[in-house]
């Protein structure tokens, strides 16, 4: 009888576990999203000022809260997130679930409940913004919070992120503040139009202590049309120095930004210089990629540069140059026959 009872109990546990796991949704949470470091200051602008965020309160049915518990049984209660009105506690619960194996589906379900609560409760959205400002950059809680904030309409999301980023514009000499500033702006959905913010991004590019990848991250957030010609010239000077001083593979990453901040009329000359045979192949290939994508116009100057490369048997990019010529340029019969003769030998 004792054996039968034990078997019945085990089978009942199996059925209960199966029913709990089967109700989870299929959405997922990325652990790779950016976060912010702690600060004692609070953001000055909240989402409660936005009309778009004034929605109906959450319709989640409250039940007995089970806060401040670390046991898996309590965490597996699918109503625990919905019933907890403290945003930091809600995110802590998700982080605790994340640390336990086999909770993927449950995390997805709880995260969906969290997003719904944020979208329908302006106070939670405000609390989330404050938490973003004060949470460390490498925290899982912040990465979860940033993902949850994506629930807001794009305009409200950008307003929130920009309002926090503004707090760091005067502290960019500090590496952690600089990382927070770029992390927030990178997660916005549109063009950054604030002139002080754009100038702060340009300040990062001018800083000697900042590495090339950080400068490129800052430049990626700036649009050339937002700048005066003198500012674009300063950027091109900085980028040319990076190309000359960096390893070939790192220098190749600078090429698209150098071309982007070069005027269309001068872009062919810049590209021709970067295609010179003394340049490293990764740099030259980056120019060919820009030609293939249409970032560089198919001018007569570019055609002549590529014809010289294609017809040079000692240039190890002659095949690539020929392919670009045939794909992106209009060739007359003489030019086409010249290439055909060379490659049909």
C-alpha cells in the first residue's frame, strides 16, 4: 500500500508540473541588452506628463501577494508579478527566475504580465524610468527593465530615454556616465534632434581618451545634415587619423563613417584614395562594399579607379573590382571588351 501511495503522489506531481509549464507563452527575453550604472540623482521628466501614457489601470486580477521569497515554488506562482506593485521587486523576481534552470517559458509568461502592467499603469512606467537611471550598467535587472520599457509607444519611449540621457551630458568625461549616455541613446527609435545632445555626441568624438569603437558609436547617432561644414571637416580629420593609426580590420570599420560625413561631390575622391594599392585590403574592401550598396555614386572618377585595379594583374583585388564594375557601372563596349579580354585569357 505504501508503494502504491508513493507512486500515486509522484504521478500527481508530474501532472501538476506539466499543467504549470504548459500555460507559459513562447516569447523570450534577451540577456544581451544594455544597462545603466547607479546614481544618486533622479530624472527630471516622467512619463506621467505624457497623454499617451494615461491609460486605464491594469486589469490583472489581484491575489494574495507572495513577495520577499526566494523559493522556486513561490516564484512559480504566475500571479506573483501581476500582484506586486513595486517595479524593482517585480524585476528582481524575474531575475531570480532567470538564474534557475528550466524556467524559460515561465519567465516569458511573467514578462508578458509585466509589460502589460507597465503599459496600463503610468506610475509603474515612472518608477521604471527612475530605476533605469539608478541601476548599474551590467545589471540583468536593467536589461529586463529596458526591454519592458519597449512596451511604450515609440514617441513616449524616446522621450523617456532622452530625458534620462540629458542628465549625463555634463559628465561625459567619466567613462561610466559616457557608457550610460550612449546606451540610452542607442535604444531610441528615431533621429536625435536635440542640439545639446548632438553636441554632446560630437564631444565624445573629440575626446582623446575615448577608443575608436566608442567614437564610431557616437557618430552613428549623428546625422550629417545636422552639422555645419566646419564640424563635418573636423569629423573627417578625426576619422582619417583613426584609419591611419588603427589596425587594418579596425580601420575598415571607420570607412563607412568617413564616407557618410564626406559631401557627395568629394566622396569619389575620398573613396579613390582609400582604394590605393598601398592601403590594407580590409580598408579597400570596405570601400568596395560601399560602392556595391550605392553609398558611393558610380562616377566616371570611380570607374577609372576601378578599371585601373581590375586591369592590374598584381593587384589582389582585381577580380573584386571587375565584379563591382559589371554590377554598379555602365560600361561601353570598349571597356567591357577590355575586361573580357583580360579575364578570358
